[in-house]
């Protein structure tokens, strides 16, 4: 549900921009990539050189009156089709991806662009306790996919731009089913951006950059997500979120803010209230049983950046978990389970719990992240005083998926001023 919602909203961005009457450039970009696949877990299968092939179709936003297109000159939106070979087809298989994307100039350079894409992927080989037990990267065929790349133009002409690039790719299911360590890849790219259609319309003129405006805003958000606690407790359960935020909007395009979030994990609550092993009297986390509801909460502070594309927003958020007591149960169960093959635990119980004294545990417990796409009912280009949105997001503990979420929010724009 969450992956499909995000993909459809991103696809709507592409369709709506493609239908503008004053688009004048369309391009096709074939791309080849080579790189390495990160080790998702202990005893992860051997893999060779990773190879990818992508074909992207893009519409360049060069002549339009909307603020985001004026500030992000030569912004390109489009869709990319990709194929990935990990170098081990028997255990890792291949990935087919379909990703809406946005690409825009970076560092005030005409030669450097940033490419951000997110969508859906189909992975041919997944975890299996009997036939593929050491590939714990994903346990579902359909997954989220994400790409972040920086491209540099080596050679350019009227019809073809030859580019090199560097970046990363990620695929996982958003913690909807375990194991879900995810595929993380580091890649180098060579591609050619081929301009196939260039036209200038009589009623299309180059729009000057609008007057610079800064405004303050406050927003509240409620969200509903789903995740599973572990492979031993594999049922999907709910995650409820409420958050508030304050910040500034620059030129109706860039939004920076800080806030606080409050989450309730049904997986944690049920584990504690059912008096499961680690919270039983005499065990190390028995103190959690004193209040199942309170100890199933997560409270944190966040900082976020958002790119506003009129009706759409792309948000990246980093957070610090101030209170998340039940995560130590999460870590003990999942870290240990990931380090020991499941077949051993079923046969003899030689299972080792994760160590909460590891430095990595403290980092992962503390740092959260969030990535998603929003749809605003009223276009943000007009800087409306009141607005509402719906969005689809993936939340993580550091770099590992925590839960997928659909959220609704209300935004109040306060007094604005010219810069």
C-alpha cells in the first residue's frame, strides 16, 4: 500500500509537468553503471561486480512561471527503467526498477546536476530459510527503491550531453516483513543525455526569477504506519505518529524546519503487555513491564529540509531519539537473529542475543531518518496561509528501515517578508 502510494504520487508529478504547454525539451538518457554491493549480513553470499542498465525519459522545465521552476532552472522530471545484476544470480538474483525522478543543477554550476529517484523494484531472489538462508537483504519480491546521484557533464552539444556520475542505490521493503537488511550499492555511471525534441512556443517566454520571499510556518502531522518486530514475532502491527514543526520557507521553494515527534509502536506494546521473554520478572528488561504503554513510546527531535514543487514536496528529515526504551528489546532480538542462521535456532537453540553494549547500538538507537513525498491540496507557489497535505514516507533507524507510513498534515504559513 505504502510503496504504491508513493510511486503513484511521484508519477503524478511527471504527468502534470509533462502536460504543461510550455515545455520545450524532451530527452532520453541511456546509462550504464558499475559498482559494489554492500554486505547485508554476516556470511552474506559472494557477489561479483554489480552492473546496472537504466533508460530515463525526462522533461526539462526551462520556461515556466511557477517559482520552483524559476529557481531550479533547467529542472528535469521524468521516469527511469532499470535492471541490476549483482554478480550472483543464484542467490542474489536481479532487480527491475521503475523510478520517477527529479534532476536539477547543483552548486550553481551548469555542468553538475543532482538526481533523486524513488519508486518500486522487483527483486527475483529473496530470503528463504531453506534454500537462500544467507541472503537476508530482502524477504519480499516487491520493494522500495531509491537512487541519489551526482552527474558531471564531460562533453556537451546541442543534441547529446556525455556525463559521468557517482552515487548510491538502496532497495528494501520498509520493514514490512523480515529479514529486511536491504541492498545498498555504491556505483559509478556513464550516460548520454540525448535531446530528441526541442521547440519554442510563441506564447512561451523566459520567466524572470520572482521576488525573494521568506515566510515562517508551523505544521502538525498525524501518521499511520506498519512494521514487524522480528522474524519470531512476524505479524504486521501499527505505528501511530503525531508531530509538530516550526520553520521557514524560502521563495516558496525550500522549506527548513525543526520539530518534535511522538510515536507509539504496537509491536513494542504487545511484546511488553504479553510478558514475553526479555521483560519477564528476573530478566534484564523486566522494568519495561511497569508500564507497557509508556515504554512503547518513542519521543524525539527532528530537523528537516523539503523541496516544494507547487503541489508536491520531497522531504528529508533527520532526528534524534530522546526516548525509545523498548528499542533495546528490538536490538537484542533482531541483532542476534541476524548473526545466527535461523536453521540453528530451530534445531537446538544456540541463539545469541544482540549486545546492547556495542557502540553501534547506541548510535542506531539515537539517530532516526525519514524520506517521503507529499501532495499539497493548494499549490505552494501561491504561499497560501492554510494548507493540508497527504504523504507517503519510509522511516529508519540510522540507515535501516523502521516502518512505512502514510501521513496527513496541516500547515499554517505566518507573516512573510521580502528579502
